[in-house]
């Protein structure tokens, strides 16, 4: 069983995927954390974010590893735990450029496909590109203002600046962030976190009925 949960930035993918995975007693896989780790690795190494050859060579020489669990994911580079440094404004600004590089995407996709099922995978193109054969697919969205408020609740920031940044992030991510034709679309704006989780669990259970 593979369940994919895709969606726009700050739509609640990680929280929802973690909740669904815990209910199903399987790990959840955060592809976004791997992309953030790739961006962090590029920043740490002083590599230009648009230099695909340099960054993919760096990832091959110093590979990332995702520790996927139902209660949370951690990303490592060698023995270094990058996780505490992945949700910062600096990484927010860098991750779209890194994720747009085909070589980086291919490297991360291969890593994700090597993980043993069952699991819940969240990201931007899990249902379209990485796991097109998934058992059930979902795509989460919400207005930029709602998503900005969620970011402000997570970290001390100006809501107007965050909303502007999210709109720009949506524009940059548009090519990678499209729902699969067979995905269930969910507007998370009017729903509680548990409401989204329950809705997905109902659809997953129906798919296995």
C-alpha cells in the first residue's frame, strides 16, 4: 500500500501525512524534507543553487538519507542530522530553485522509490511522477492567506510577507505541483487537521474495501 498526499506549500501535507500514517500504522515519507536537505546541503557547501552538475555531484559524493517514521522524518547527510536546520527562511528561499533541477529531482526520486512499502508519501509530484501506481492519491490546497497564517503560527514572521512569498513559491513550483488526474482534491482551509485526516482515511479504506 502506498498513499500519496501532494499539494501546494504550507497546505498541511506533512501534518496530514503523519496523522494518516499513524492511523494506518505505517511510516510516512516526506519528500519535501529531502528537497530541503538538498537545499541546506547546497547552502552549507557554498554551491550556486542553479548549478545542477555541481549539486548532483555533491549529492552523489555526500548522499542524503531520509529516516521515515510515522511520528516524523529526519534527514541526514552522512552522520550529520540536518533536520533542525531545514525549516528556516533561508531554506524556504532556496528550495524551489534546487527542486527545479532535473538531476536533483531524479536523485531524490530514486531514493524515494528505494524505500520499502507500505507508507504514506507527501510532496508535490508523488502521485504524478514518483508513485503513479499508488493505492490512493490526494492533493491538498488552501488559499495563500490561510497558508500564510499557518506559517506564522509555526514561526515568528510577518503574515503579509509570508503570503507574498507563498504566492511567489506557488508560481515557481507550478510545474512540479499539479494534481494527478485520479487524485482526490481537498481544500484544507475550512477543515481542521483531524477533519482532513479523517476524510483521507475514509477514502483509503474505501479503496481497500
